[in-house]
């Protein structure tokens, strides 16, 4: 059994997952974010090796063939996956590891690691999601529409997750997630 906690963190594109995550990582130094591999092009400001490992489709398929990914999925035409070795190493060192992944990835991780903790971040309402996606201004209209449709589909998975956190306020949502993680760790420590 790994020493750290594996946390699956999911939510629709534009829900504010990234902003909450930045705060979580700043406020809980035992928490690490797994850096995914993707075939998507970097957005302005994104840095290779920090936001994602940006790789080609061939490189991605090689990682699948060599069993180097813990899970992977296609999202709006691009491939995304979690490099396995880095996550297992962090868990072994006792860090808690967040996987910021979509629902197909969640299903794979849940099957492989049933003891993982799963958190779904919801928008206060769908209109707010659309507003946030448009405000970000990094996607074309077609991509925004595709991402919104996917977001609505993904929200149907929310009840399957252990926790549903509404991002009505970033600080409040972050605090709720910090509390969820620390309560679970306390409970698991008591059991051991
Ligand atoms: P974005 O292009 O907005 O960065 O990410 C699109 C979606 O892919 C988001 O829902 C994000 O959580 C998800 N995603 C990012 N990395 C991974 C990954 O490694 N695996 C899976 N399954 N989904 C990912």
C-alpha cells in the first residue's frame, strides 16, 4: 500500500479547477500535482514540463505501448495521459498526489486504485461555466462549444465521485478540499 494519498480531481473545462489547484499546492506542501502528457498544443503561457509534457501522437502511442501511462483518454480531439512512474514515486515518498483528469481517466484509476479519493468540481451553474470559458479567451468558438457539450456530459458523472465541490468561491472551495484531504488522512492514520 502506497504511503501517500492518491486524489482524482475532475471537473468541467472552465470550472476553475486550475485556480483552485494553484492554491491547494501553495497551501499544502505535501500535495503534488502529477504532470500529464498531452498531444494538445500549449496555450500561451503554458510551459513544457510544468503544465504538461507536450508530446507528439507517435510519442503518446509509444508511451501506451510501453505501459508507461497509469491511464489515458482522448478529450476533444487531443490525447491526455498520466505518466505512471512519477506518480508512483511521489506516493512512495509519502506525498499526496493529485491527478487532474477527465472522467474516462477517473474510471481507469478507480479500477486500478480503488482506495483513491475522488473529487468532482462543479460550477455554480452552466451559464457561469460558459462565461468563464469565453473569458479565458484561449479557445475558438467551436472549441468552446465542444468543451461546453463535453462539460455537460461529464457532470453526469459527478454523483459517482466521493466528493462534489461547488466552485462558487475559489477560497471556500479550496478550503473544502484541504479539509477533505486532511480528514481522510487523519481517518486512515487512525485505522493503521
Ligand atoms: P485542458 O486541455 O483544458 O488542459 O484539459 C482538458 C481535459 O483533459 C481536462 O478535463 C483535464 O482535466 C483533462 N486531463 C488533463 N490531463 C489528463 C490526463 O493525464 N488524463 C486524463 N484522462 N485527462 C486529463
